[in-house]
């Protein structure tokens, strides 16, 4: 597939990447296995996936550590490593958001150590804090870019006004916000501005925390173990869950036309969508990753693209 340019930079990347909150993200998902997680990352690299998206909050640095181990066995320059920071962890384990230049500089340096690399391709401010001027926070990252520690600057979970403030000096290259077929607010509110400014939009949660994989039905609704972060997601609340699953059911006959899974169909829809950039689905196992990759060869017709759009309109 044709590569995507990252913002205003010279970086280009394959459209399908890998999200790694299930790799070392023990604080988000139960029953994760480190060795399996490293195999997922290695399989991604072997299959030509370039963008590996992680964050400090995925296991409080553990995801970065696992990815760093894998990077040591590969050609670093073939991988676009994206990570995020903004969370300050107190001795008692409490977490607060911190976008101050001093903290972001420290976060970048610590990420470099965990990932065992001397530069980051992309660093995102993971969440906005309440007090730090956004352009000041991004200015600190620009100084790190000028020092060669990172190649592109992103913000994540910022609303439109916050993005505009952050990009006051034209330094922001990417915005990573929640977007999927069930949650399309970003495309209505944020993406038109990003496209005007040549800022790449990276959607996270493309499968809507597994709702868009097709594994559930109105007769077989999901049940999660204690500690699973999906228990706190609005899409899974009783007043929304059945209606959401019913919409996804309508994708199954379309997927069968292409001899594809619902998850592959959904990814193919994102890859055909002209207003979004790299897509970063997660994978718990190498098999899930390989199944996701099949979406690259799914040639979705214009009529089916529109039909899917209308189901979730």
C-alpha cells in the first residue's frame, strides 16, 4: 500500500501499524504474557509493519521495555517508534498529568532508556494537563527534536482548542485521538482542521475495545474479568451495549462477501478512509496480528464503503 507522510515531516510510514497496549500493559489487561508480547512485535517487524505505537502508561514503562528488547535484535531504522508520556507517578502509586517542559524532557529521556534507542521517531503528549500552556509544552519537545532525540511531535486526547494552542508555532505533526466506527466525533470536530494544517490523524481504539471485531452478538454479549479496563468504557454500558453490537452484526454479511472477518473488514474501511492516517490496531498474539494484516489486501468497493458508513451514521 502507498505510504503515508507524517505531518509536515519527511517521515513516511506504511498505513497499518501496531498498537501495543496489550504488550506489557498489565495495568490495562489481565493475563498478558511478556514472551508472547515480544513475539507479536517481532512478527510485526518481520511482516513489514513499521509504526510501533506504545506509551509509558502501557504497564508503566513495561511495554516500552519489551519493545526495546525486540529492537535490539532488529534494524532500528526500519521501525517507526512512537511513544507517549505525561503521567507522573507518585511514591504512593497515584498518577497525575504533567506537561511541564521539565517533566516532558525527563519523560523522553526515560523512554529512550527503556526502548534502548538514542532517538524516538514520534513522541506524543499523552494527555493535556490543566495548567501548562500547550505551546510551551510542545516547545520543549521541539528543542528535543532539534537536539536529535525525536523526529516528530504529537499530542493525544487533545480537543480542537487545545490542538490549536499546542500548534501555535507550527510544531505539531500528529494527533492521536479516539476514533472508530462507533465513536466518530473526532472526524466531525477535529479532523477538518488537521487536514487544513497538514497534521496527521492517528485513530486509537480502531476496534472500539473489541466491539468491532464481530466476536459478540445480541445473544452473546461480552463479560470481562475484574481488572479489564473495558469495564469502564461507555460503549459497554448496559444502555448502549446491545445497540452497538446490533450495528456490528450488520457488518457480517458484508464481510462474508470478501471471505473476511468483521475485524478485517473494519480495518479495510479505515485504510480506505481518506481523512485518517496510520491505523494502529492492537494484537495480543502473533496470530491476531497476521489476521489484521490480511485487511491490506481486501479491496473494499465504494458501494460497500458507503454502506458501512451508513450503518454507523
